[in-house]
């Protein structure tokens, strides 16, 4: 009788681990997706300008992290963790700069996403003229609608 309960116990344990794993994966997927959206970014008052200008742009239909984070989940998760912790730190310590400049790590992610989405339109463009697409196309994702003295996002 005890031998027949061991396989049943292993099966039940395995099923429990599988269900728990699925719940964790679905929860993580929900969190990743929710924190990619403009609504999440807009919940932080320091991003008001960025969210406002994004809504006015030709890229308004895209979530923030479709441009601002790597696509691959294996690189996206640590990237979001690093950037998120930095954002939490500067917000908690009230050390958000008056003028927000994009860091190289973020510029590289944005550049990869520009090239990925616009691959067919940049085939005949001299992409080596400037290091980043946003060097020439700064106002495409975040249009310049406000006077320069009211902007918090750097244009250069």
C-alpha cells in the first residue's frame, strides 16, 4: 500500500511545482508587460514631459519599453532591473536631474530597436554618419512641442 502512494505523492508534488511555476511565470509576464506601458511611466511625476511628448508623437501607439529596453527577455529582465533600481534610487533620494540625459546603455537599446523596426527603410541610409538614429531624429519619439525652457528631456 505504501508503494502505491509514493508514485501518487511524486505526481502530486510534480504537478504542484508545475502549477506554481506557471503562476510565477504568468505573474512575471504580467509585471514585465505592465511596467513597459506609458501608464506605468506616467505614474512617476519626473516622466510627465516624456509621457506627454510621446503621446504627441508618431510612435504613440508603442509602449515605452518597445523602444527603451532590449527585446530579448534574457537581456530585458536584467536591463529593466538595473534601470528600475536606478530610477527608484534617484526618486527616493530626490536627486532626479533637472535635465534628463539618456545613458549609453539606454541609447544602445533604443538604437537596436530603431534598427530592428526600421530595417527596411534604412537599407540605403549611411548609418555610420552619426552613432545613434536619435542624433538626427531626436523629436520623432518625443516631439518638441514645449518651449525649450520648459523641457526636462535633453534635445542633444
